[in-house]
C-alpha cells in the first residue's frame, strides 16, 4: 500500500512588509525559487524527476499572476519539462497544496512532488487582486447574506466577543508567541528549516522584548462606526499587536513514497497521515479550525491526547484562543516555537511554513503525531495530521 512522506521541508526567513522589510526587494517568483533550489541542494535529487510542483498564493495578481509557481520552477533552474500549478484556498493555500501533493502520491498519480507557497505582501498588497468597486461575491451571495459579510478583522472581533476574550488575554497570548519564537531562534531550532536568503537568517517580525504593557498601548486596528452599530457586542480589542503582521516569505516540501525515498537514498521526516477540509460560517469566517480539527481526528482514528504538537495558525490571537477553549487542547503543545503573531503570516506561504516548522519540531522533540490547522477567508479551514518517522 502506498504512503506519502515528507523527505525535506524548507522555508525562507520571514521578512517584514514594506517599507523596512529585508525581503521586500525580492520578487515573489525569486522567493519561491529559492526554496525550490534549497530542496534540490539538501536532497541531491535530480529535479527532472519531479512530477509536479503545486504552489499556494493568495493574491494572484501583478507579480504573483500568471501561475507564479511555474515561473519559480523555471527560475530555480528545473528542466522545462517539470510542470507546476498555483492554487488558492486563501490563507490555507499551501496547506492545500500539501494535501493535493500527498493525495497525488497516494493515488499513484505522482512519485515525487513538491508542495510549496509564496506571498510577497510588500510587493503585492492584500486585496490588490480586487480593484476598487469590484464585487468578488456576486448577487447570489448578497441575497443569501443580505446584511453583508465583513472583513477578517471584524470577524476576529466577533470571535473575541463570542468567546469572551479580553484585550489583556489576547495581548498576553501574543507576548507568549514572541517569547517562544525568540527562544527558538536563539536556540537554533529554526536552523534546520530556514534557507538563508540575501544574508537574512532570522525572522524579522519577532520582537523578543515586547510586553503586555507595550501591546496595551496600541489602538484598535479595525474600529468602524458602521460595524459598531451593527454589532454592539464588539468591544474593539483586536490590534496590530494581537493580529498577525504583513510579511514576505516562501516555503516548500518534497513529498514522495517511503519506497521511492529509499530508492533515492532519502530519509523521510514524517508521514502524511490524515487530511480534512471544512466550511463554516462565512461571517465569523475564522472558526473552521474547530470542526476541521474534529474531522481530521475522526479520520485518523486518533484522540486529542494522541497529538504531541499542534500548529494552529495565529492569524489573530482570538482564533487560537477560541480553538483552545473549544477543543480543550493542552496549551503546552501548541505552537511551541511561536506562531504567526511573532514569526509572521506571508499568506500563501503560511500553510507550508507551519508544516515545515511542525515536522522539524516533532523530530527535535521526539514527538510522534502533529496536527496543523488554519483558518481561511470565506469560512474555510484545512487540517492535517502527520506522523514523525
């Protein structure tokens, strides 16, 4: 019976968004190409053997248009015969790329495939793919939700209100994320996953010295009088400090079967065990991580207590705290090397980045099972369980 294993997982350091970001000058195609070359350098594979490259990108416009993944393959020096495609499941795009790649391997459609993702939020700002005045939803959605859907920041405020999450609790969680990420960086725990780029070796958004007092001085990031009238329950506690920053980065994983890995002389890091994707309320939008977690555990035949490490994307502190409240997961096993609040959230790269961090952390800590889940715009979420090898 075929399996699907990860034999290498790499990422760029994550840069701050413009104007000060160290990677803001790098074209997104080159960000992604850097991780593809790193996979080849680390594994010694012949890139001509790669059956497909599946990449995730959210804002597929301007420098991220025209199937970015294909041009990253060409820029990386792969043979022209290696195909590529770019997918969009919003923030979960490259986690979905991992799912598609693994499912292709399990089905026999692929023997060797790369799942990856990229986003340069400096060069292609969020929402730049929706011109002013454009309607990305259409009349059917407007009829189904006559009061209108809301931006993600308002969804985060609604989640904070529904789960009774105070400003102090969300800020404290953000401080912990920065502390974990700083400690992991200082201990060299990211060295195995980061492929330095242009002399940059560390993630730029990590603030080791931040505190609840510092974050407490930030103003609400999403206050809007119109939404205040519509949602009187909102207390306006979501700030730039307890939400993920704007970032640039890329990540990539090489996926094959155990048998094929042995033929290539490669040692697997982890087996891709189980997959799930789910839809949820598009108004709250970001709560799908809860049913996705439940669904993937059922499919895996595992319990929450079987999971050694959780990676839950920190798009907003409110999302992760609500997930903790609903699942009852052990906080000590959650985002042990910090999360997106500190490391950053380069949208299309984040799914593969979390997977990269998780498989290396499992190996470093001697864990067996890891579970990753991400909230996604439109009320979606992916969840994946891996088993360390």
